[in-house]
């Protein structure tokens, strides 16, 4: 399969909304990183999180199989440390093979309201 | 007319929301791929869908006339197999001529709520 | 001032939501094209609208002054013909000087609901 | 750390929604510029705001530390003059080092409704 995408991706505007309302997991509040790996090699991505008031934390590791996607909720990243809810962050993703990364946010902080936003990440 | 765009486009963050509420089709839940073909040749696009836990499925075929747009709901893609609702996917589109592709999601999983998000697809 | 941007921009996923609810103009339903012209020359943009089932219509003309922005609602474009509400379209913008174009949609088809989406247009 | 990004970024479609409803600051209406500086140098960004009917205003200054993010609400920019609420604007950001910029809008003009939209800014 083709090599599509880039090896570095950036999302500057992260912040996991908190709290969420409604049945989990589908109606929770979350930030999500969506990765597509069209290559024939499994990719172990390395993520670093940047903050307003502290040194970057990482690397976090995400495995994306050959010819697979992976949609990862930032809420679920806990190693080397949990990404705190409601704290502004930015994220830099690096991959050994070209991938494509999209950012999505679901905000259910108000009961009975679903707000969505997102963007393609910026290729480095 | 001018050759505008690219021949490969990627959307990593697909997931058709399910269910929808309100009068169909305008208030349904959907993911949509919007294609603009400014060239003077009809374009038969080839789409491959990527998943978290299975090999890619495709090609799906979409015809976009010369000097035409086409807005396709992913919900409506059924050949070679229906794209399952509420299942995370990514999509790679290939075109014989340059086109431009935009992704749009409408989420009406909650009655009385319309949530929208989208992004320009990533040009390969 | 600097030359920033591109001379051709594309938005494939247009469709002015209809109807709208709430006080006009701020709570209406609309698609909007937002142009920034950082150059020292006034720019007369030329827009062509593409459809699913008809030849492109245009050119529409939009003036954007030197060192100015302009936010144009697609609903307000009437010459050479009104862009019909609720009809899928795509748009190609051409400018004699580099500009930057962002697309925004506000959807108030449901009373008491505001949904927003948008994307940077694709530079040709 | 790597040099990631660009030195010029553009957001054409600004307009701080007004008013907002709900507890401040988390439920206010705002436009936000989110900057990630992955370099080892502090960056003093210079922002110019463009309007439909007046000359650009600036420079506004924003400091982003080395290996830091900063999420700035446009509502909070007051020097050399406050960015007026509900007034269409565009923004050009310049940085002495490569950074990445994302735009986010939160619209709470209707009580009990949160609408979000955003886009990666356009790299100059």
C-alpha cells in the first residue's frame, strides 16, 4: 500500500472537556486523536504533550497496525502519566512511517447538549 | 477548466453517528464526503475503508461528473459491503484527476440536538 | 504588507442550511466565506459555484479592500443568480493577489439550537 | 527539540460571539488562538488584526515559552486596543521561531447551548 501522510503531526489546541454527561463511552466528553496507517508496517507512534506551565511529558506510545486506523481518546492516556482533564495541552505525534492524524473533540459538559469540533492535525 | 486539487485524499477520523433523530434525510446522523471536480473529465473515485480490527475494504466507486460536485453520505455506501454505523473507520480516496475533498459530520444522536464538525481531507 | 496566502481556494462541501430560527442576521442559518487580504492592493475575487446536476454558475464578484477582511454570506450572493438554499454546492474562489479563505457554517434549522462547523478552504 | 511549524499564520474568519451564557470562564463565548512552541527558545509573537472597515491594528504581543503552549482568548487582548466583541476580524500571527497555531470558537449566545468550531490556522 502507498505511503500516505507525514511522520510528524501537531495539535496545539487540546483540552479534554470536563465533566461529561450521558451514557459512557459514547456520550462522554473527550479529545480524540485519529490515526490512519496505510502502510504495510505496524507503527509505534510516540506522543509528547506540551503544557502552559510545565515541561513536556512523554513519550506516550500508541500502536497502529499495518493497514489500520486507531482512534485514541486522550482521556485514556495514562503512561507515563494521566493527561489531566480540563487542562490546556498541545500534542506532537511522531511516527516511523507516514500516517495521517485528525483531531476531534466531543463536549458534553452541559446535560442534553453535544458539541463537536475538530481539525486535521498539522503535518510537520 | 483548471486542474485544482490532488489525486489522493485521506480522512482518518470517520464514524457514522448512530442513531439519528428527526426527519430524514435532512436531520439524520451521517458522515459525508464532499468532492469537487473542476476538471473537464468525469472522475471515477476509488475509496478504501480502513478499520481498527480488520483488513481494508474496497474499492468503493463514486462517479463525479466533469465540472460537478458530489456529496456522498458514508451511510449510503453499500458495495462491496455496507459501512457499519457507529464503527470507527478511516478512508482513502483516489481519483484519476485532481479533485478536492471535504469531510462533514452531522450528529443527531440526541433528540432536538444538531452537532456538526468537519475538516478538509488531507491531500496525499 | 506581506503577500500571504494563495490565489485559488476551494470549498467542496457547501450547503446553506434552511430554514433558520432566531433573530436575523445573527441567529440565521448561513454558509460564510471569510477572506483576508493582507496585500496593499484591493482584490476583486471571482467565484464560481459548482453543483451536482448543472453546469457551474459564475463569476460572482467580491471586493476585498487592501489590508481588509470580508465575511460574505453565501445566502447574499445573487448576481448572476441567487445561490439556492439547501442545495449542495462547491465553490472555487480566484483572486488577483494572494488571500486566505476560511469557510464557516451556522445551522439554526432547529429552534433553540446553534450548530457551527467550518474549515480552512483548500489552497489551489 | 525540533523546529516544527511555520513563522506566519493566518485566521481570516474571526468574530468573538456575544454575549455568552453560563459560568465564566469555562462557558463563556470566545475565540481562541492556540499556539504550540516546540523549540528551545521563548517566542514573542506579534499579532495584527484586520477589519472590514478600518486599517489593521497591532502589533499585539503574546509570549510563548520554550517547549510550551499558550491558549489565548481574543476577548482578552486589550493592548494596543481591545478587540471588540461581535465584530468580524482576521488575524495574522508572526513568530521569530516556527510554531503551530489552531483556532477555536466557543459560542454560548443561547442559554443552555454550547456550539464549537475551529480550524488549523493557515501557514504563511
